[in-house]
């Protein structure tokens, strides 16, 4: 690798290293000191790298080595004179952190299961080797080997300096994003320990004892948390080391990408809003139900229809989805601070159990979180809504009246005296095709802008992921376009006051009904 190439990418490399150091130190000054040490070591070694593609793997290896040395140096005890007038408030029942008992307990906490069980049964339960062999289902000679090996590991560990990582007192939060088949990753997304294991093993491949120290959870409890992560394929084990197997979009990545794409996102928001303003009469002239909605309602509606069309252009073909550990085809990734803007759903004959027609939901989460669930989980309710939108409900029975009451409560229907009106835009198939044709030039222009964002996003991401995950960047970036293009465009429009979250009463502009 040439030094010129290193110098050209020095800014991005420094940001990635700084992000690495912030998660492994207790303060900004320590992070800066560690980052400086790593960069110095990289500068010394840069001329020995022949292949540019191998640089980032080499970089993380150097970072891990320098961090380990930095921790050893940091752990040296500082000496200070003891004042003679210090009051004696010693707790005589406390265990000295330098005592053999404390150190032994600490090392037992970090000992892996196969050694720990043998040690506890022999030394705590006073069980003979023959009985331990029967209990554990192994040979007596294996028990003696485990005890010999455990004593050696414990002795070495008691002579080592151990430091708990920042995650032991400042746990990280991680959302697991999923797109594809059946989502079996929900339980992982809701629990703190699995999230922090994935964080700890992201840039570093760690053995069990180092994970334990990093997140502050004893090995006996940690082992039970590792198994589901391995089963789900989001964590890999090679030898005695664990590494995270999904890309994590950190706040540092998001901040860097935002800085590089802000102008493009502004342009995307402007293009969309200006098109709506300039084509107001033509858009309303399609004649869909609710075409006389307020200006804000029309902006929301056309924005969501346009962005849905844009999503179709950016979507990865299902055939190209990777296979999960459960056999489904799906993308899985992590996000430190998710951009929760839209939640989308399509219900039609092909998917969603519809008898006729289609329902398109782009729920704007800050206003109406997950409203489509009322329909997706109850196809009979959804089919009635389409039937009502088509004007086919003349004299509702008691069961249908209950549906209407629920739709009114949810805001999809309004009632004035005895008149029931659907609050969402309703199209015939011909009208919807005409609307999409009007929007086609706009969608093409926004696709071109999205491709610029996608290219920047992939370049930034490659500087933020460890080497073994770089092969995932292409597909994951395309999935992230829903956040970095679709969600970001609406956030920008909100910030510029093109869209107002306070919708007019009687309007549900982000839901679209298409009749057959």
C-alpha cells in the first residue's frame, strides 16, 4: 500500500479509529491518547502493506494490539503518600482487591464452563474425580486434565492486571434491523446483554473472559447469552474467540454520512416539494377520492406515493437476499440510533389476504405509529375497509357497524350526522396508474440523487466495518436507503416546513386505497 493512498484516506481512517477508541476508554482524553498511539503505529507500518484491500483488516489488528498494550500501561499502580490523620473507617469484612481470595474469585468468574464446573465440583463440593467424571459424562483422566489446566489458567490470571471495559458501567444500545422472511431476531433486539456482546465483539475478536470484562457480566451468566447469538448467526466463533457477524451502523457512521450527503438530501426534498407545488392542479385532476384535501395533506400524500415508487426502484431483488442461519432469505443489521420515520406495509391479493383491491400504508411513526397493524393482523377488517371505500356498504349490520366505529376511532373514517366518509385517498386502478405516470419523471430524478447518496454511504461504511464484514456492505447499504434516502427526505421536508405533522382532521394522507 502506498503512503500516498494512506495520506489520501487519513481523515476517514482517523475517524474510524477514534470511534473505536471512544468505546474502549473512559473519557475523551484517553480516547484521543489511544487513537494517537494507534495512528503512530499505523504510520510506522504503512509501507509494509502491499494490498490496499488488506489495509482495514491490518488496521483493526494493529488497533487491538496497541489497545492491549495501552491497557497494560494504564493499569500500573500510581503511588501517593498516605496522610497520617486519615480516619480509620476500614470495613474489616471487605475483601482486599489484591488479596488471593479476591483474585481467585475474579478468575473463577472468567473461567470457561468446562474448567469451571470441574473446579467447583472438586474444590467447593469436595467431589472425588471419579464422581465428577460420572456427573459430567467424561473420563476420570479428562477430569484430572481439566483440573490441571484450570489451576494453570487461574494461576496465570491471578498474576495479570484486569480492567473492566466502559460497557460494564455504560452499556450500549443496539437495535436489530430485519428485512425479509420470518423475523426470529426480535428477542435479541430487546435485551441489553446480547446487544452489548455484539458491540464488544464488533471491531475485535474476543475470548469469553475479555467479553466478560468488557461488558461486566460474569462468564457463568454470559455463556447462556452467547448460544442464541451463535444460533442466529449474528455472532461467529473461531477457536475460543467470538466476533460479530452483522454490520452495525454507529452514530459516528451516521454523522459522517450526513455531513457528506446533506446537500443531496436537501436537493431531494426541494425537488419533491417543488414538483408538488408546480403540479398541484394536475395531481388533483386525477380525480381520486380526497383530491380536495388540504395543501399539507396533498403534500404528505404525494410524498408517500412518490417515495413508495422510489423504494421499488431501490429494492434489492429477493433472489439476491442472503440466507440467515434459520434458512430464511433476509437482511439483518444493527443500528445504534435508528431513524424511525416510516413503517410500510402492502396488502393485496398476493400478500395480505385481500379479497380485492390493495392497501398501501406508509405510517409516519411520530404521528401514527404502526397503525397498519390493525389491518394486517385482521384481513377481515382490511377487506371491509376496501369494501367501504368502494361504496359497497349500504346498510351495515351490527358487526359492520362495530368495524365502522373502530375505523372512526382510528381516523380512517369520519362521520358527520349519518354520512360516513373514508378519510384516506381512494383510487381506481386506472387513476392510480395515471398518478404513477405523472410522478415517473420525478421518481427518475430522485433515483439519480439516491444513487449519489448510495455511493457515498457505501464508501463511508467500508471505513467503519471490520474486514470480515466488508462483503456485506453492498446489500446492506441498499436496505439502508430506506433510512438514508426515504426517511432522510421526509425529515428534511419536515425541517424545512414543507410538511407539517399536524394533519387536518378528517385526513389520513399516508394511507392509499386502490380499488379493482
